[in-house]
């Protein structure tokens, strides 16, 4: 691997180039589950004439999820309708460490971006309200979210995007702060960072899409 080629699990924000605003884009987001993260990303207000964002729940574990995304990426490219970007949303959860680590390697080799949360996607919700750089178990997220929500947290709640939206910029700032924390610690690998996330990079990208004007025909 060339020394100046960023790994897919490293920050994509610095090198991300804003694509032209005239062209319609196709974005694929592949999620592990059919509930929390999938519902969240489907809630972004993106003009379907401006950009096509497809969220695909797979119910697979980390490395098989990324392999499935790579297949979808290759199939659409072969059919002449490639995606402009492909993202995988990964949780650490209880999957074996080797599967989690391999998922990042497959993503890097396949040109797929990773929006991960270690240990669970609920870390992203929690960062809307508090900064955390100490690892907690998945079973603790619900209790820590409870004081900030009008009713008990439910992974199947399709309104979580709206509920936490007023605090989204706080979540982005906290996620960036957490990213700096691990950089200062000298720990580059996400499977060794608990807690850690790059969900904010996908959120920022989708916000960019939602802010674009109406699509125009190519000149």
C-alpha cells in the first residue's frame, strides 16, 4: 500500500472533495440491522431527484456485511449504473474481533467507506448529549440515553432522527473530539478504540446532499 494512501477507517473528511452540484449522485449505505441505523439514515431529507440514497439492511455480521456491499458495488458498476459512494455502517457488538477487523480490511481493499460505532450505533445517539471517551457495555447505552428522551429508547423507533436532530451539531463536535482523543493516544485502529465512531462523517456527507439545490441536466 502506498504510504500516502489513506486507509478507509481513517478520517475521510480532510481529503473528501465536494462533487459537482449539477450531477445526480447514487449513494449506497449498507447497514447491519433493519432498525436503528437503517431507520436513522433513511430519515435524511434528500431530494430523490438530486441524489439517490439506498439503505440496505442485511442482518449480517461485520466482514460478511462488507463483502455483500462490495458485491453490490461491483454488480452495479458492471451494469453501467455505479454508485458514487458506498458506505457500510458497522457496530462492534458481540462479533468476534477477527471478523470486525477483517471487515475494515475488506472495505479498504474494495474502496468502501466505513461509518463505524464501537461498541454500538447507540454511541452516536449518546454523543448528542454527552461526550464519552470511556468504554461502556452495550447494555448501558439505553440507561444513559433515558434521561434525554421523552420515552425509553427503542431500536425500532423510526423517529430517533427527529428526536436527536436538535443536538446533531453537538454530536458531531463530540465525535470529532473523540477522534482527536484516539489520535493523541496514538491508537489508529478502530477495533482497539472503545468507544469510537465515524458515523459523523456519513452524517456530514448526507447533510451536504440535503443542502444541494435542484439537480440540473449535464451541459
